[in-house]
C-alpha cells in the first residue's frame, strides 16, 4: 500500500487535485447553462488525468500514465465534443425548469458532502497522514455520487442527465486512482471505452426522444405511470 | 470438452448477430436466431453436467464456469429459445419488415452479453457485461419507436446506469479492502474477494456490500429501485419483455448471489442476508399492491416480475439449502412461466389492439387454445399448485418459517394471498366478463405464437408435479459450494 508511506508533499498534491475536482462539480451544480456543465466536466477530467499521472509517478505505476493519457483524451476531449454536438443539435442552451434554484442546490450539495464525510470517516481505520488522503478520497468519491444523483433529480434536460451520470462515473474514477492504483490496467481501459459507448447510446436516444417523444425534458416524459 | 461447449454457446448467438446484420434478410435473420437459440439450449444442459464436479477455469482465470453460473445459463437459454420462436410470429405483425434484421441482431447480442455475464470470473468484467446488457436492450425496448417506448427506453437507461454505477463503486471498494490483505495488485476474481473479505475492516465491507446490493438490485428490479421496470417491460415488444423479465433479471440476481457468497462467513454475513430479505419483502409488498390496482396488461406482468424477483431475493436471504435451492428453482420456473405470460399478453394486445385490461374481454372465444394456456399460466404464476412456482415458493416459505426471518415469511404468505386474488381478478375479468360490442379481433393465433406457449407450459406442469432428483442435486450442491449451505 503506497498510501501508508505517503509524504506530505504527495498528500497535498493528491488532496488539492481531488478537492479541485469536487469544486468543479459544484460549478456544474450552480450553473444553469449547459455549456458550462460541459466545460466544467472537461476540466474535471483533465484534473483526474493529472491525478492519475501524479499517482503513477509517486507510487511507481507506469501504466497509470497510459490511463492519464486516455482519460485526458476520452473524458477531456472526445466526450465533451460529443456532448457539445448533442447540445448544438438540440438547440437548448440552458436548463429552464430546474426544480431547485442554483443557490438552494448548492446548499443541499454542501449538506450532502458533509454526509459523505461522515460515512467516509466511519470507513477509515488507518492512522495519521495516510488517513487524511484516504478519508478525503472516500469523501470526494461519495460526494460526487451524491451530487451526481442530486443533478439527476433536480435537472430535467436530457443533456443534464447524461452529465449527471458522467459525474457519478468521474467520482468513482477519481477515487479509484488514489485508493487502488494497482487495479488491473485492462479493467480501467475497458471502463473508459464503456463510457464512450454509453455516451454514444445516449446520443442516439436523445435523437429518438426528439423525433418520437417530441421533448427532451424528463418533466414532459410522463406518459408512463402507475 | 467444456471449452468446446463454451465456444459453441457463444459462437451461436454471435453468428446470429453477424448473419442478421450482414445479410439483412428478415426471414434469414429470424431462422438464424431461432437456430442459434436452440443450439444454445442444447449446449447449456451438458455444460451444467460438466461442472457438477467442480468449476472449470479458463483463459487465465478470466472465465470460470461454476454450477451457479451454468444454472443461470440454462435459465437464460430457455428464455432465449422460447422468445426467439415467439418473435418470429410476433414481430411480423409490427409491419417493420426492413428493421427486422436489426432487431434480431440486437436480440442475439443481448443474449450473448447475458450469457457472458454468467461465466466471467472477474468482478470488474462482470460489471461491464451487465452494463452492456443495458446498452443493447435499451434499443430493443425502444424498438417500436412510439412516444411511450422511447420514454421507457430513456428512463430505463438513465435509472439503470445510475444504479449500476453504485455497483461499480462498491466493486472498487471491495477491491480496495482486499488490497490490504492480498497486496496492491491482484486479479479481481470472485474467489480473491471472498478470500480477503473476512479480514477487511467491517464498516468498509458493509458499505461496499450495500452499494453492490443496491446497484445490482436496481438492475434486478428490487423495490424501491424498480421504477424503470414496469415501463421497460410493458413498452417493449413482447419477446423482448420475456427476455428482460425471464433472463435479464436472473443475470442480475446472479450478481447479488455471488456477492452474498463473497461476504459469507464474515462479520457482516448476517446483516447482508437481512438486507437482501428486507429488499425482497419490500419488493414483494410493493408489487402486490400495484398488481391489485393495475390497468395495463403488460404492466401487470411487469409488476409480477418485481414480485417474483422479490421472492428470489427472499430465498437467497433466508439462506440455507432450502432457501437457496428454492430461490434457484424459482428462477427456472419464473423464467418459464413469465415467458408464457408475456406471450399470452402479446397475443391479446395485438388481437384487441389495446394495452388496457379493460379492453380485453372474452379471450377464450378468440383464443381457445393459447387462451387456455395463458389462463393456466396465470393460475401458475399466482402460486397455485400443480404448477412449478408453487413448489419453489413453498420451499422458500419452509426456509423462512424455520429460520431467523419468521416475520418476513408471515408477510410473504399474507401478500401471496393478496397477489393471488388481485392477479386472478384481472384474468377473471378478461376471460369470463361479458364482452361489450367489439369488432372481431384482428389477429388470430398461429403456430409460431402458440408453440412457444406449449413449450413453456408443459415443463411448468411437469416440474410442478415432480422435482427431478438431478435438479435437486444440482441446487443443493450450489447452495453448499457457492453459498455456504446450511446456517
């Protein structure tokens, strides 16, 4: 376990990259403009790529450089590009009927982060410096889960929902870089490709939604109940 | 030898996909799918026999065929066969001749991913296989391209992708916990997770297990994560509904069973079983209440799936030989019975041109043969003897009454009665109520749509009267080997 021997420089690098990613999630949460979501998501992916690279460097896992490059390429460039295409095609610029105002969703998000911290703190048993990094990684992993689900709940544009799902995935990916850098390379690469297929499928479905259901807002997808 | 069987098992649906998409002939893709499915069924049973004496590990331990996986493969192959035969008759009614090759390509691809999920030995790859089943089946759900089916497909992919991402998080936490015992890099096999689980810090293990349970529970349709299920099952074409309900839910239950096996013997074992029982009984109760007040015919079947997945969860949660064997027997029986029910519902929907129960009257006059089969199937799925679901539910009940969860067993019985009355009341109305003035039904049964109903019904009756010793043997072996047996 390299985290057991982490020094303070490494700890602060990992922590700041992780915290910055969390902050970018709040940027998404606090904005109603779809473009901003995509930019924040792209920036977050680049941060995660930087995190992979730095973990690879300090912990001595050269294969993480591959992951870093692929993350930057796929999550940082290809996915945002695909999302921008969807947005351009849909001609929706902003979330119109969000259930919560940005301010209240920010407050709710902050509460969720606290809740995530409480859970993360319970899951830790290691002492000292490594514990800081571990608890932080767990907190951010869980809070990005919660924030992703919050976005899925309060936003109703199809693109926002795709982004909510991507935030869920980013949280896992971020945490796994710190906690389990030794995870087999194959799995990580397959998960990256999987994400690409997911977004492609979503793109096709969004087109179907426009053509066959006449709306991309989940608020109006209310034919099936009971 | 096992290797050859496996190659055939996976080559057949792949060939189906390739033929359908390459040749683009509707007739050819129909028959290719049926033949592929029959080959799979013919291979799956000897495969089960091959692994009775222990699992077979292949491909640098990335693949492992064990008894539990082989059992689920048999269940999936049965549904694949029945619904591909039914699809030939049903899909021709949709007037989508040009898109049929695409349909069959996706259909076989869907079967392929589900079968793959049963044999992967790597927990991460298992997750990916389950995720792929979602992506492929989304397009099958939305195949009819109406407003409702597109909406259902969208809800399906959003809810299930969100849920399944929790399972990924849980998987990674499991791996992290194991890395303290097995070193930072190890193969993420089921066995490795099980080896390390007893030494993992218990709160961490607990959170990981709950995440995985909720994740795969979403895919399996356990309440309260079942919200996508009634939409997706009711809006997809009938053969796809049967596949979703009879096969896909099994593949997801396999995930839950495997993780129960991972945490067996650890300090959270007892809690894990309680959590599964809790989700099971909650699904059962929710489904029972929705069944009583249901108005759509396929939504009725969909809620019945939630109910039966709840029963399987109860069996796994009660544990012990009776509980686990009962749950797995229930899996087989439910696969047969639910296919029968969806086929009947598909016939009725097409004939009367409505999805509403209130629009379907006088079924026996329209469908003397397949209508009778459908009615008998309804009696069976409500849990009445002499059909197979009665036997498996009774076994699960025995496991519950004798164990720690007597309260759950009592609730189970009470709501079983509610389901029985509620479900059969709808069928009484459809079969025996006075038919209002209505135009003569447009579609009548054909061999393609009646034959699979017979093929589902006969084994259901036989398995209800006689629990073959060979099957009992396999199921007890699974509960001893995989799930730790008696508690």
